[in-house]
């Protein structure tokens, strides 16, 4: 199941990365400007929040297997219109529909994998699933670049559709829900009624926080109290800063590498994998650290949230430094900056410890939906900043004029400054306030008091 979910995330992020890879060919052929292309990149996230929340509510009531199956079918089918000759309007529409289908992907993947592991065992498998999100572009960039070179940019969409259908078939045959899905372990110390369960959890938790072992056994609470908490706000800031980077990476990074750094298309296909490879290594390292800490009794705030915040803060510093580094130095800093900001799933994993098993998908999916606003803003913002700096897309088949390269660089570097500040604020907020066990204890106490 963990392997299937890793593949699920790989496909999801390959679907996101394809737009940036086809940009040099698609923009002139479709006859659109940089701002219009940025708008199409942002459109992927238009329904992200709505579909995430809806999927979270459904996952608290129905089998996660069939929710993920439905998402996979939608992802695959929606790729084919561009293969069959769709224009700019079709690209816009399919990206909106695809974004709606992929909005809940991370939350549903984490919900599914959490259903197979006890609370203290979740840090590592959660990060392994998250690694799939970084491997998607790593695998997609060189392979889709090869497809584009050999068969044309439209076949990049067709290849993703075929791969998606193969995965759906495997999921249909092999997938199922785990023993921790939708319910916690049934300790003999806990009574069956909601009020008695809440009493037991609060009484068994010394101090200001719940014990990690008790998080699945929390009684259901008013989810609005969790959504309007300082903990959730901190997670939104941290998550939105990570999504902000994703929006840039999947839409504009190939253009930056080709236009400003001066790489060829095959080189771009290789170099665009660097941040995602680095991000995978960061997630693996933080996953192993979190796993060891939680086995020693350390809570999710210290084992998951603080490492997430530190990684996000490091990314912010690196983004601020990019514009002062030339050539290879810029590539190295972008690798660190983007790689360290691909850790969003850790924020979703952390907030899941604040509520019981049935409300876990609601909290994670809502976080993903709200935080995805960052990815809506960044592609259009970058395109707007480039246009304000004087950039105009070249005609079909023509290289970017030298003056336009300078304009592109100026707009991109302004975007890096905004991104760096956003990441620093989001990382610090999570280090200080993303304390799920403390919120869980408070919410259970309020339940008992009510």
C-alpha cells in the first residue's frame, strides 16, 4: 500500500511538472503571453481548496480506497484532450479539472497510509509517501523531455494519461483500507461512548499535551475549533509558503533555467530534477529523524513540526541569496531553496495529531486546500513581475532576445525575494505554534466540559 501511494504521488506531481516542461513549445504555438501562461499555471489550483475540503469530508464517512480510485481515473482521462489537439482554452479547462482532481492527493495519501500504522510509526511512512511528490518531477522531467523532443509537446500529456490508467488498474486490484482507517486502536482502558472516551484520553494525558499513543482515540470535537486555532493558522502559513514554491517550480523554473541561466532543453530536463532530488533526500532524512524521535516518546511538534519549520526557513534564506549568485551558483542555491521547501506533507502529518482518526482527513484536506492558495498566486505573480520588468514572450521558433533575458531575470529575482520572506515567516510560525498534541488536549478538555 505504501508503494502504491508513493506511485500515486509520483503521478500527481508529474502531472503538475508537465506544464513547465512544455512551456517553450506550447507558449508560441498556442499564441499566448507570459501572463496568460502564468494564469493557466495558477488555474490548476482554482478548485484545489474546494475539492480538498469535499474529499476530506467524504473520507471521514466512506472508504478511502474508492475516493483515491475516483481521483486516479479523473487524472488519467483529463490528459487526453491536449493530445488530441486542444488549444489554449482546452489547456486552461483541463488544468482546472486536473487541479480539482489532484487537490486532495496529499491529504488522501496520508490518510490512507496513516490507516496502516500506529501513531508512533507514522512519521517515516508519511515522509516516504511525501517523497513520491518529489520523485514525480525527477522521473517526469527527463522522460517527458525525451517524449517532447521525439514526438512533440502534446504527447507529454498523452504519456501521463496512459501511465495514470495503468496505476488505476493496479490500485483497483490491490488496494484496501488499513486497520487504523477511520478509527483508533480500541484500548481496554477506553469506554465505548464518546464522552467517556474523551474523559479517558484527557485523564491519561499528563501535562498540557496529549500522549502520542492517545491521539487516535480522541472523541470527535467541533472541527471548527481546530480550524480556527493558532496551530492551524501556523500550519497554513507554513504550507502556503511551500505551495508558493511549487507553483513557481512547476510553471516557471524551466523558463528561468533556459532563459536566464542559458541551458539547452535537454540540460533543463536534467537540472529541473535537482531540487526534487534534493527535496526527496531532505524528506527521507527528516522522516528517519522523526521516526527515531517518536519511538523515544518525543511528540509530533518536536519530531515533525520543528524540522518542517527549520527546513522551510533554510529554503527562505537560500531564495534570498539566489539573485546575488551567478550561473552554477544560482542553480546550487535554487536546488537547496526549492528542495528544502518541498516538505509540505510534514505540516499535514503534524496537524493530524490534533484530532481523532475520523476527523484526521478533514483537517489534513482543509489544510491542503487553504494552503494551496500560495500556488494560485505565485505563477501569475511571477508572470506579472516579468511583464512589469519589460519581458515579452518571443515569437514561435525564435530565441529569447538578450534584452528580454534581462527583463526575465529582474522579474524572477523580485519573485525570489517575495518567496524567501514568505518561507521565513511560515517556517518560524510552525516552529513556535504548530503544537498538535497541545491543541488536542485543549479540544478534548472542552469536549468534557461541554
